């Protein structure tokens, strides 16, 4: 069987020239992955009538491609395969450098990890990513296990890594050359990046007067896009400021629009406007590694990739350092650890005597590659969360256990939740279920897909319409695309809303909603979280002693959450969960321990006291105090850790 990555003129010419070899060894059936839709029918006619191949598209759903354990194969790759591939890439890079007589210390620890993550953390959603290629090889092996297979990929970097990996499944790979030299593509990309760099520098000069300068030492807060300073119980990039005594004059923020900047300035937060660090590469940077590569005319695609990435890293590091120094930024407080960018920021601030901090944005229940990270301080939920990072090779000077970054709920929000509950009950609801969904995408080959979410809504809505005593609250992760993603299920949703026993949170704010899941959960008798493979919101609800259950449709078998009791907290599917809630609430068949986390919550948050945000803010306050006293970085870290240990326990700091 022949699998081709792209059906286009280039692959047509290759198939034409190699048709005898391919037919003899792999048959006449071709499966293609991507296509140029304009010319698709034209190529199909050519391949069928002129060359004699039968052709069809590779159709599959991500949710159907699983391990024997039931685990989604995409999760298994993230949990296992990418770590092995990183080791292979490390060996390749070391060999390349050795062949070029590059000293081992020429690329430091952070630079190497930046290169590894630049290769491996580009997600499965990107068709050019190595992660997706590895997934595709697994899919092809699963679907056509007994067939003799060859995959025709477009030329790309790390071909040897892909070939070696494919060989473990006895799959042959061929990489089709482009019509021009691949090295020329790198030169073209370099020119494009230089042009972008010059444009960006021009923009920065124009925005120069928009950066507010003062002499206060500051912490740069990296944005998730939640510019909220009016309600400490809603989602906010400044949750640690709103729930502690940290002074706003010591906070710095990069705004994406003028409105946000005006809002922050009016509320005493210093800011810059749209200071963009992406894709800034200056080819004239003093780069001795670059000189070594340029002297070697037989340079490979991979060596060029290393060189270009190395140049990009050093250029952007210099730009960041100028930005930090200009705005008197002494520390960075970052949530985004899921690609190589956090490593660049970590080294940039370190080299000028500053401190890099990461905080745990989401529950990490497994050893997934994309959470491997590097910083001076990592604020984590628990001992378990800290241990995960030790196991996957993350490096921190301190891991500070702070519990969930939650806070006490405002009484007004409790009243708001109670009002929603009373409204639903006034129309007959006796028990109310809150459903927390996940976002989805329309191409279900690279995501669980819209249909996956439609099934959730359809099952719950049908139950609501048939059970006059059931009320339902939906808290979508992303509301503004929900109707589009639900498709025909919108008819059911509209019908359910007419009963007045159904409520849906519909606030939109940039990338998600400002209202946290917990607010919706406070109105309910039971929370159903639709994805055990994530589960952060479920833990937050359970911490507030709201009965909470998780659905494990993805079969995240290695997740910490899967240690919780089956058919009491963890359910394999929505059908079983709905049957359980019917028995427990409506059919006088109570289930002992149904949704009850009281025996387990301290494993996820050892404090369980709603002071996680306060602890983070207080720790950052000690860091700024140290800089205000002109202390050295190491002394600041030591004093902050010592004071924290004395107050919260020696076991809450891990070195």
C-alpha cells in the first residue's frame, strides 16, 4: 500500500517516474492525507487513467485510534514517544556538532532544550509538526497493520528521525525533493525573517513613547488574555495581585490593544503596547556557531535548522533583555510552559540577574512531554505535581507548593449562583447538574472533534427533556463558537432553554470566558466534567465540596485522576454517568461516595484553604522586596524560600 502526504503535481511526477517499482512492491492502491482541493479531481483522473493507481483519502477519527488499553494514541505519543524521540534528536545534534568540530560547551543547556522543544512541542494541530508526523505513522500502522506499506513524505527536516521511527513499524519512508534546493528555502526564510525583524524594530521605535517608564522594580506578568481588575473571583491574569498584598506599582504587563493599556494605566499597572517578540531573527548577530556552519558547504537540512534556531534564540534573547532592562523588570511570572518560548525568557532574565517564575496553569496528571519546563521557581499545586516534573526532566531551582491558585468566593457571586439555582427550581427542577465541556475543532483527525462535544450535549439535553425534575447548567469552555460547533444539536438546546430548567453561561471574553467553572458549579448538586485527561476544573469544584464526577472517554489510563473510585467519581462514558445520577437522585438508589472527593482532595491540594493565590502573591512580594533592598538573586531566592518554609512547612519547598 502506498500512502502519500500531499496529492499534488510533485507527487504525481514522482509516482509517474517510480510507478513500476511501486506497483511491484506496494500494489496499486494509494491513500492520500492532504490535497489541493482545486486540482484534486484532475490528479485523481491522471493517477487512475494514465498511471493505473486507485486513490482515496485517508479518513479516520482521532478518537478511534487507540492503544489496546483504550488510551487515545495521541495521548500515548505525548506521554511516551516524544521523550524517546528527544533522546534520538539529542544524539543526532551531538553528532552533527562533533562532525563540525564544535566544542561541546558551544551550545549551553538552555539552548539545547530550546532546540529540542522547538522541534517537538509544535502541536498535532500543525500539519508540518514532527508530532503530527509521528501520530500519522502510528495511525497508518494501526489502520493497515497487515499490509506492506510505504509513505511518501515531502522533504523536511529530521527525515532520519522519521525514517528510524517508521522502521520500528516496518514502514518504509521516502522524502520527495522540492523543485529547488532545500537549503535555498532556508536562505529565503532567513531573508523573510530579516525583513520581519526590520519591520518589527520600526514598530518598536514608533511605540517607544508608549512604554511607561519608572524606577520601581517590577514583575512582568505574562498574559493569558484575561485583563480583569474588577472582580477577584473571575478569571484574571492578575489573580495573584487581587488576592494578596502585592502592590500594583510593581507589576508590568504587555497589552495587545490600546483599550487594555488605558484600562491598566488607570488602575496603576505599568504596561507596554503590543511588544511582539515572535519571529525576530537578525542574521548579523555575532554567532560563532553560524560561522562554523557556513564554512561547511555540505551542510544538511538539520544542521541548517540548528543554526537558524540558534541564531533566532540569541537574537530574541538580546531583544528581551533590552526590554527587561528598559522597564526595570526583575522577574517574570509566566503561565505558558507548553513550548520553547519559556526557555528563552528564562535565560534572558537570568543573564541580567533576574528571576523566572512559572505557575501551574492546569492540573498535570501524567508525564506529558509538553509540560517539560525550565525556570528558577515553579509554583505547583502539590507534591504529586512537583514529582511529575522531576520525572520528566524539568529543571527548577525551587518548586514551591502553593495548592490550587484559588481564593475565597465573594458573597455577591454566591448570591448570583443561588439565584440561578432558585430560578431553575421554580420551574420544577429538584436536582441540578452542571456540565463542564471542552473546546473542539471541526477536523476530527487532529482533535476529538465537534461530534465528540455534540454527543455530550445531546445526551444531557435528552435526559433533561425526559426528566421534568432535572435542571442543567452548561458552562462551555468557549461560548462564542458553541452554536456553530453544536450543529443540529442547537435545536435540542433551544427546546431545553424553553423549559426554563436549562441555563447556559454565555459571556465572551477574548479566548475564553471570565466566569470560572466554580461559579457555575455553586448552583448545582452535581458537576460533570467531560474530560478526565484535563480535569483542572473538576478538582477546583471538588475542593469546594461540590459532588463532582469525571468522564474518561479518552482513557487517560496513566493519569493520577484515574486512581479515584470507578463508577463513583470516574465514569467511562456519559451513558453510565447519566444512569448513575438517575439512580442516585431520582430512583432512590443512592450510591455511597458518589462524587465525593473528601478522602482524596489533599493529594491534589495539601492546603485546601483557598489561599493559593495569596501564597503566590506573597512569595512574589518577597522577591520584589529583595530587589528593592539591592540583594543578589541567590540571596533573594534563599530568603523567600526560608520565610515560606517557616510559615507553610519545610515540605512545601522542593530544591
